[in-house]
C-alpha cells in the first residue's frame, strides 16, 4: 500500500553508462516531481509534471530526460552518467499545485557513479 | 542570497526542552510555508503547513509565520530523542514550485 514508490533504491554504476529510475504513485495525485538531494541535504527540484504535461524544467543537463506515460508514473532516464550525478533522487507527488502544494516523497534512489 | 535560508545548525537540545528552528525567505510573493522532517537515510515527510501570519499548533509542534519579516519558524515542545532528524523548510509561490532550505539537523539528547 506504498503511496509513492520508486525503484531501484540503490544504483551503482560506472561513468558514461545510461540508467533509469522509475516512480509510481497510487494517491490519485495529478502532479509528480523529481528532486535531487546532494550530500549536504540540499533538496532541489528538477522536473514537475501535471497530468503527463511537463510544467517545470529547472536548469538540468539534457542528459536527464523525464517521461510520464500516465499521471501515476514518472520515470527519469539519465544518459552518459557523470561523477557529479551522484546523489539521492526523490520522486514526489502532490494533489494540488500552487499554494497548497504538499509533497509526498518516495523512499529515494541513491545513485553512485564510480 | 539563497531563496530560503535556515539556521545552519546542528542544533542540540536536552530531552524535554523546546527546540526552535528558523527559516527566512527572499520572495515576498511566497504564499505557503511547510516544514518537512527527514530522518537519516529516509525521505522527507510533511509535518506542518502554514499559510497566514501567526501561530499554528499541532500537538507538540507550533509553526509561526511573519510575512512582513519574511520569517517562519518551527517550535518543538517537550523534545524527544525521536525528534532527532533534519528539518527542512519549504516555501511555495503561486507558480507551484517548492523551494527548500538547506535543512537544520536537530539532536535531542536523553
């Protein structure tokens, strides 16, 4: 009965590889996000989708490509991984956008690029 | 200047004391303010939201908002060791993008 689930939990890979992280929410929310948390705990938004439509695309290298096949799923594909991509990536969802944007986070994917 | 700033911490308080966590923000158009708690190795979890000036209480937690001073705080009364975590302040404007502070790590010592 997990609300926001993402897989895998851990991802260890070599520089230059391509990897994907999957996210699913069963809360019926219309909006989903990808956040990146660095080693200093700073949480920064990367992308936001509302009902499968991309609405926020922060300054993220175009090696990162989100895809939302339906409003319950939001995946993140990363090409040509670099050392600096090592971080924890959180998927989140929200029932509302704007001023009542309460975020529900998945358990995170710890990405380590060697 | 960072959009959302929190007292850098770490903050250590004895069990039973009041823990005070502070946050300032730069965007005067900000509408909504949230506190998330993040245990080590876990995901952030929403614990408080506040939208208008004043205090909002929920159990041992009180959020305080002063829009004129662009300041929001979280007070934890009767702190327990289980409150030990990183607390993240988040601010949202109408555009619907939550901006987070760097977080304050709280340790409650038995």
